[in-house]
């Protein structure tokens, strides 16, 4: 990483707040009409679908294990971001690909209620994941490739805040449709993407890149610390999370990375994602069947906790600078561990407060994500080898993506064999291992937060 003083300056320490004030002071400067299309996408893919689709599938098929395969295929669709990015770069078809992403999402969401087989659901889920990935990838490219580098942070931060607001709204809507109106809710989701198709064409930049925004390797190092202060909630598939794509060169470095502190943290991050993947695949069904928390209440609770957690993105960035990212990362792990312990206890021993423990446990699992997101990203940047920062961040995202896919697919047969207690135990075990691996990591003394220079280059698409 770049050399900077061990003690962060006053401007560095309050950088997230400065960027937030910058956006609030000049919202018109940093906002584009197509941001509202991204907000509608957040309502659908981050709010309505993750709640209503598992509920509808369980009602139709009368078995929960199949949900894992459908959501796993959805995760695979999200991993097509590399394809979307390369295609956009080579063909310069940003406008048409952005529109296509929303179109695929709308079609897939609309056909879900008409499907009554695993094969149909899996096909639609893959299309939905691919469309979501395409829209999210091109959305980031529209900023990184066409806007001045000095404005990347506030613009992408504001874009992600639109998606975060969309998630909160979508979860509230999901609660309204969760009383058996699953198909109606999914159709409403599809209808919401119709205006998104119109907005996705409004205010897009021309196909010619602005001068001075970058070299032929367009996706330079983004200041992840600043981006992380804006709302990004841990979703079943984490849309909009990956700003760094993995690539073949970075993958070849994996054996060498394993032997380093960065490799140890990478394995910790992998185990965290692997442990919680099953829960975020099944949470609306699990909460209703195991704790008596109906899907309406779980959706509203998720929305309220996610909204409250927005402040933790800002505080997490400040605490990471002041106390160290490793300490904040461990605190985030402990919060999630407490949540999964509360979820596990009623499934292992008879207790009277099953409903309360389930609701509190669920809230703790969700509220821990802002701290993990900010601190985890900072740790990855601080521990990354200086000569290969971009590749290291690619491996960081690969660890999360692959663990989510593996955990989602594996949760189906394991749920069928051991019941919902497997999901809670999986969360406890994964987080304990993640915490043990992260304990005592040595962060280089010159790895304090400072802005990366604009001439650092990286390859691959931003997603």
C-alpha cells in the first residue's frame, strides 16, 4: 500500500463525513435520472424478491430444500459481472447493456409466478441474477468511465444510497405481500421495473469517454473506505457489492497469498460468508417456521434494522480509522455471533422466549453487516501486497462470491437432513472460525487509511 503517516490527518479522519456533506450540498450535481432506475432495481432485487420468492416456492412445492438451488443459481447469475464488464468495454454498448439488464430482471420477475417446477425457477433465477449483475456492473462503469475521477466517490456513494433506500422500501412492500400474496407481490415487482426501463435511458452519458477520466485500463483503485459509508446491506446475493472483479492473474496468485496475513484474512472472510449463506437463503421461511416470526414482521424488522444500520457505515469508517479496522471487524463478528447464538438456542433446547430470541437474533445478524463491510474492505486493502492491490481486492470479492454460492447450494440437502438448526449452527461455526483466523492479525504500521493515488491502475470490470 502507499506510504502515509501512522497517524491519520484530520481531513483523512473525517473524510466520509466530508463526502456526505459534499453530496448533500450539491445533490443535483451528483445525481442522474438513471439513479432512480437503480433505486427501483433495489426495491425489486434487494427487497421484494429475496423475501417473496422463497415463500412462494415453499408454498407451491411444499418443501424448503429446493429454495437453496434456486437462490444458488441466482448467485451464479450475479457472478456474470466479469462478462458484462468486458462486453461493455469492448463494444462500448453501455446504454444498450444497461437497458438489457433491467429488461432481463423485469421478464424473470414477471414469469416467476407462472413457473411450477424447479427447472423453470432455476432458469428464471439465473436470468434475474444475470440481469441484476449487468445493471449493477454497467451502473458503476457509467461513473468510472465517464465522470471525473475526483467525483467517483460521491457519485458511486450516492448511487449505492439509492439502492439502499430501494431495499428498505422493497422490504416494507414485501411485508405487505407476505400474507399469501406472493405472486401478486412479484407481479408488482415486475411492474416497477417498467418505469425503470424508461429511466435507465435518461441522462446516460454519450458513448465517448470523457478526456482525463482514465487510461485504457479504466478501473483504477476506488477509495473503498469512502464508498463503504453509504448503505449496502448484506443481501442473499449482495447486489452492488463488488467494485473489484477477480481475474485470472489474481487467481494465479492465490497459492502465494495463502501464506501471508492477507491470505489468513481472506480465509476468515470466506468462512464468514460461508457460515451465513444458508441463513440469507432461507431467512423468511426459517423465521416463520422456527420462531413464529411471520414473514410480514421479519420483512418490516429487516427494513427498520437496515435503515438504522446506515449510520453504522459512517461510524464504522470513523472507528476503523481511529481504533483500527481489525478491532472493528472483530466487533462486527461478535455481534453476528451473538445473533446466531440466540437463533441456535431455541432450536437446540426448549425455551419459552423462542419468538423474542429469534427476532433479536435476526436483528443482530443484520446490524453487524455495516461494521463488517467497512472494516473488512479496509483490512483487505491494508493487508494486500503493494504490487498487486487490484488482484488482492479481486480475490477478496471472489472469496465472498464463491462462499455465498457454495453455501447456498449446500444448504438445500443439509437442511433436508438436519432441519433449520443446521442453519443456525452453520452461522455460529463459520463466525467462530472467522474470528479465530482474524485474531492477532498483524496490520502493517504504514497501512493507515489514506487516499489511493489516481494513477494506480487495475484491470477487470467494476461491478
